[in-house]
């Protein structure tokens, strides 16, 4: 079964740090770009960061650039999000999501959506 | 940055109704649009990509159309399992994805 399982969420004070993990199984993890997407309480979805299959290309939303770091370990089938200098507005459920492309080098014409999602892990930033 | 809007924000409908949700982009995104369904406490689920291509396993009562800046998601005959929130997502500026604010479909 194709599956993504996030972990590492919790309660942290403003200015603190947290590292999220996403364990992948049931597919060849090293062949896919991966994303982090978050959802603040009662709000919509916000793309946070993307990493290509070999970690060659990394992208961030402006709202987290300079504070968050995405990484992956293909040998461990795992995706990570290191979150530093956390703010109250980072409070959200964080999802990892697989990027479905027909090639390891992706662009709109061969992108078919985020087709596999984890169940999410909750991050609360509060004093 | 490409901004996405959706209308309506909330839609009340009955089982068997035909439902249409509109998504607009602030600039042309060709056909690079996906639709997701999300139920409370659950992760989003991919329904449609490339504006009109149905994801495998998604019921055929879901369909998408449009190109450029205006897109629609249609549910031909609303089923009890379809009451959820629906999000559009542009990927013209891949991988800088932008989601719409969502449309909640609830029971009339």
C-alpha cells in the first residue's frame, strides 16, 4: 500500500524549533519530488516547500523562506522539514504530499497533481 | 504571484443535485489546474489534474473544465459522500503551487 506517515508535530514556543518527518512506503520514494503543505486551523491549504527526487532542486514559499529547511533521505525513504524561528502564524496541520510527474524532472506539462498525502501532523506555536 | 479565487465559498445542495464550483486565476495558467476534495480531519484527495483529467479511482460524476483563467468543477449528481470542501490548485508556476480558498459543499 502506498503510504505517507508524518510525525514530529507538537507544542513549541514562539522562536522555537521543530523537525517534522514523513515516512514513505509502498512506492519508489527516490523517483518522486515531494512537498510539504500546511493548513492553519479553519483555513485553506498553503504550499510550504518542495524538493526534487535527488534533492537537486529545493523551493520555499515566501512565508517560510529563511526559517524552514526541507530535506530528504532516499536511503531511509524519508522526507523532513526543519522549522526554526517559529511564529504563531506557523500553527497548522502539516501534510507531506507526493508530486506525481511522469519524469523525475518535472514541469507543468507532465505534472499530474499531488496524488498521495499523509494524514498530517499538528504544529502549535504558542507561549 | 498567481492568485486563485473560488466561488461560491459555501454551497448548500441536496443529494442528486448538479453542483458547479468556479475557480479563477489572476493570470492565465493554461490548463495547469488540479482539484482536491477534503473532508473534516482528513487529508486532501486529488480528484482532477490538467483541468479535466480524472484521477484514477475517482467517480465519473466528477468532471472539470476550463482553461486560461476560468475553470469549473462539476458534480453531476451529488452523493452523500460528496459533502466536503473542494480546493483548486494552480501549477502553472510549478513548483510554486497556489491553492484557492476552498468551497464548502454542505447539506441543504
